[in-house]
C-alpha cells in the first residue's frame, strides 16, 4: 500500500469508528416498556439467529427445544455453538464482540461469570453505557399497535425517551386483514371485512391516530416475496387507499421490508422464517404512483440488491436501507455497500442493526462500521488515485450522512407537490 492509500484508510476507519449512528430499525424498546426491552447473556444466547444454528446440531426437535425454559435453552446454545465448536458465524462472533465490548473476557468461556456480570447491572446505567459504547445516538423501535402489552404502554402515555424513537409497524393490518378487521371494530372503527363502506377512511383515522400517539418517524411493514403492486389484494388496496394517504398527511415515509417468507419451518418460531426473491417492479410502481410519499426500502434477497439500486436511480423518493437479517454478515455487507456506492454514490443508508437484545448494538455496529469502512476506504483511495484530493473533513461529512444524516433528511423532507 502506498503512503497516500494508507493515510486514506486510516482517516476513513477513524471517521467511521467515531461517527454517531442513527439506528433506523431495531426491535429494542425504551426502558419505559418494562420487560419488552431484552438484555443480558441469556437473551443474547437465545436470539433466534443463534437458535437456528444450534438446532442444526442439537439432537432434539425444534418444538421440544422451544418448550425448555430460557436458561436451559441458553445453556444448550452455549454448549453447542461456543464450547463444542468455534463460534465463527456472524451471530456467534457477535456474542463474543458484545462481551468483550463490555470489558468481559471471552477467553475463559465462563458463562456463570457473564450471568453474574449482567445480574449486577443497574438497568438505567447499563442502557446508557451500552448506547455510549456502541456510539448509537438513538434506536428506532418497531412499534406494533396490535400487540397487547405494547399497546397498553402507549395508551398509558410513556415518558418520551430521546434514545428510543418510534416506527409504526403495520404487518398486522396489511398482512392479516381478516383478523385485524375484528380488532379494529372492537376499538370503535367502522370497518368491513370486504373493505367497503367507510373502511378506508377509518383505517386512515387509525393510522393517523397511532402515528400521532407514538410520534413515529415512519410507518412500516414487512412483505412476502410475492408482494405485488398494484393489485386486488387487501394488502395492496389498504396500502394505496388508506396507509399511504395517512403517511403522506402526517409527512412520514413508509418503509417496505420485502422478501420474508414467514414460517418456512413453523416449529422454529421466529427462527423458522426464510426468504425469497421479490419483484422490484412493485417498488417502482409505488414510487411512481405516489410521488408525494417517500419509501425506505430494504430487500432480504441478495439477488434483489442490484435491481433495487437501479430503481433508486430513477426515484428520489426511494431510499434503500440496511443489509437485512440474512444479509447481515461482513461478506455481504461489503458486497452490497460497494454495489450501492458504485450506483448511488452516498445516497443510501448502509445499515440498521435489527437488534432484539440491547447488547447486540455493541456488535452489530462494531461489525458494520468495519465492513462499511473497508469499502469506503477503498472508494476514497481509488478516487485519490484518479486525481481527487480527499480530505479528512470530506470523509467525516460523508460518514455522518451515511450513518445518520441521510435518514434524518429523508424523514424530514416534504416532497414538492
Ligand atoms: O431480523 C429479525 O430479527 C427478524 O426476525 C425480523 O424481526 C425482521 O427484522 C423484521 O423486522 O421483520
Ligand atoms: Zn426487524
């Protein structure tokens, strides 16, 4: 490596390591939501990403594993994935990174010591410390207005916590209308199973109320690989006639998370979901038909990433984000970040953590910073070789945009009518 390249790599690593992060999609909750905020070593070990890996070795059916208490499940995952073989997968390495980030020594492989450490934490101080160590300014939650315990907290009016922002998740509305309709009726909304009468206006009222109650930065839904738009499905109609108009009126983007095949192996619970390649035409059709709406889009299939970048070149109201779930490993993060940078420059959001357990933000962001930083360093070095003078200030400005600013501008923007 020549001296100029070395300097650029060092400056880029430093900028990306220090940049403040807006974690735009997680499954974390503010402490005000009580037990909904998961934390600690047993939660880390029973993360569904790890459960899927452990069940490839364990001599027991998934359903039997699921019936065990949490501590026993954590013991089994620890023994199977960390003691009987090396924890080389991304989700396993993540536990090691998280422990080390907290000052624990992963060397002795002493689960009892880790349990003891977490048992002694002061919860409030611990949340602050983890956010600080991860360099995360705030995490966006996934807020489901159809979830009983979560709904109860919102209705009671939790004290706002600037570290945890809301996102209104509408899977239950868009993906399961036959059951959603009865819940909405019970809550006083005049809706009909066949979508007739006042249904669309009432769903708009429901979405508007919840966007307001939660202060959501965006509304969102995960969608199957077969997602099509336009179309006669209740999902497509509710989106077009109720949800997108409500999001537009509130001035918030809608996040499409496309490509998840739920329940491929239902015995595995959340570990049993798979993926499929989707049709990017649905995204293009939405961006074209709703120019006053903004769409954050992530797709689960590796095969969709190139088409999504090309679509984003056509529509400024489309913001690709994250390397979602099965894409979140260093190999694919590097590949997808390079692809996005080649086609979109700096107009994308490279990653979100999808953390379900507080301490996961320690590893997910450490690993993401490293992978994204490697790609950016290479791009700056190539640019310098082409004759451009790359400065440290430029790199810091760009990193700030990628890790927070692009999201914040997209959320704040009001498209011209
Ligand atoms: O990444 C995950 O943990 C998945 O189980 C899903 O929650 C996914 O991220 C989603 O938001 O649907
Ligand atoms: Zn998620």
